[in-house]
C-alpha cells in the first residue's frame, strides 16, 4: 500500500511539472500601481494626548474617552473640534489607593492596555479596563 501511494505521489508531481510552463516562457507585463498619495492631518487639533492607546465612544452620552499609557482616562464631547479633554479617571491612583477594600499597588497600572464599554452601558454605565 505504501509503495502504491509513493508511486501515485511521484506520478502526480510529474503531471504538475509537465503541465506548468517553463519559467523562461512567462512574460510579466506591467507593474504594480504606485501607492496613492497619503497625507496625514490632525482630526482634533486643539487636543493633546500623551501616548494614547485606546479610544471609545460612550453610547447615548455624546462623549468620547481616551486611555493613555500612564493610566489616565480623558474624556471630551464627541463633536467635531472639542477645545479640551477632562480627566475622568486616573487608574494609577485607583490601583494605589485600592478598590472595594483591595489595594493593588502601583504595579497594577503596568497591565492596563485597553478598555471597552459594556454592551448595556446606557443602563449600567460600566467600562471595563
């Protein structure tokens, strides 16, 4: 059985090689299109963030929240060009002071890299970090 399988593989490989045209006869015409010209522009020029890593809109509130690598969550109205962002939460303080009777120490902030809004946020107001 093993010999029959080996013969079949060799035969199939020979068929594939014979059906494929030699590489010398293949002519490549044209070239890939050049990349489109891209320009960056600031969407909210009046706002300044320090190493932002996540951004989400708060459903039903008309507010946008940004999480920075230093653990600060900043919020601003979700209009076209807000003037400033206010600090909503400083996770470094929360971890240092503790939450619900448990202290996590400053090391806890090293593990925060993203946040998401609860699917039922409009009713419960939960944000998961």
